[in-house]
């Protein structure tokens, strides 16, 4: 497995909560990769509770490619830390997407905060948030803190091949 990442995470970029920003994402292109895990640098503020979900969405129509419930916001630490979710059914991605944290509960002071860099760390990628309008907005040339893990696509027809035969002790 390999990891693509943007780990410059010195600033809180926004707080996710009901009737405000409900999604925070990095807009980027993923080319021919089977994404297995997402991780973001996030924390809980106050007594936030409710489901936190990590997603991959198409930029073209905002449709969902894959998602995984991370858990309850009340289980997040109050200090910024990497939180990871592994997809139950990893999918191949080959397009411009938003990898995001989604949280629509909470209130001011009781939210999920996301971190990144208030600078353009990775060219061709940028941070966006989803407003109550509802619309995706780009606040500035910022980059969200993320890691995604990806692996090789399984061969068509269930796979096998020499490596699997060696691993199984057949050859």
C-alpha cells in the first residue's frame, strides 16, 4: 500500500456544525488508484456529538463515490490528531474528486474542527468547504491536511497469478 498526503497542518481552517459549514474537503485529482483509507487532521471542540463521515465525492456532480462513518464526534480528541477510516469496499478512482470530512450536528463552540495550511502547499489541489447555502466554496489558496492510502487493483476474474501461488505455497 502507498500513501498520498498533504501533512502541513498548522492552522484550524474551519469548524463543521449544523447550519454552517457541514463538509470540509481537499479538491484534487486521483488517477487510477484504488483508495482504501482516508485520514484527516481533526479535533472536537466543546461537547460536539453526532456522526463524522469521511467521503470521496465527484467534483462533476457532487455524487458519492465512497464513504465511511468514522464514528461519533464525542470520541474525537480535543487536540488536533490524525484520524483514519478504512473503507469497507475500496473503489478505484480516476477523476477530480473532493476527499472530505462531513459533520452536520453540533453548534458554535461544539463542532468538529479541521486543520491544514493557509498556503498553497500542493499545486493543483485546494481546500474547500460546503456551506449551508448549499454550495462548495474556496476560501483562499489553502490546503487541507489529508492522507489517503491506495493499493493495486485486483486482477480481473478474481486474481491469482504467480505472487499469489507463491504466497499460498503452491510454487
